[in-house]
C-alpha cells in the first residue's frame, strides 16, 4: 500500500535511508529540518507492507527534482521503486512541472534503474553525480 508520510514516520524513513547499500546517507546534504519540510510540504510517499515501511519517495515541488527514492534492502526488484517513483513524479506534475530531474552516483543499480525507467542521462555534475531528466505529464 502507498500512502502519504506523516511526521511520526520519520524514524522509519531514516531507518530505510541508512540501510541502503548504494547512494549512502550524507548528513551534509540532508538535515532533520529537510526531512520535516518534505513530509509536511512535498509530499513523501511510503510503501507499507505487512505493517512495516519498505520504501519511500519524494519530489521537490520547488524545482521539479526527485529528492528521494529508497527501497529497503531485501525488497528491491519487486516493483516498489517503480510505483514510488511514479507517485513522486505525479506529485511534481501536480505542482506544475513538465520535466522531472534527479541525480545519482555513477555505476550504481540506481543509475541502471533510471535508464530502464526511460530517464535520459545528461552527464555528470561538478561533483561527479549522474544527472537524469524525464518528461512528466502535467496535471490539469
């Protein structure tokens, strides 16, 4: 089941974020205040299964970027990431964006996932992260 996150979900969001094996957590890029803002404003979408959160996603309505897409290790490859990414993109479209963007580390399963999902690679940024973009349907 996919639902919108609430503030009480933040510990579970962080548990999943800290558990991933690639694109590991960088506290310099994400503060606790950032997480609160996204839960209250973005929205953050969570995948629940058997009473536990197994993944989450969020798009940034301010700039049209995917801010987060993480699936708990052991639950990858089951369509959770695809469903959560679609929900984040729909949120960006509802915010008026026609294109979604994201960045991820090169040589990762995430980079391959985005390519398979139809995202277009635009090359590395100054820090070496791969930049991707994809047209999304703007909600009317």
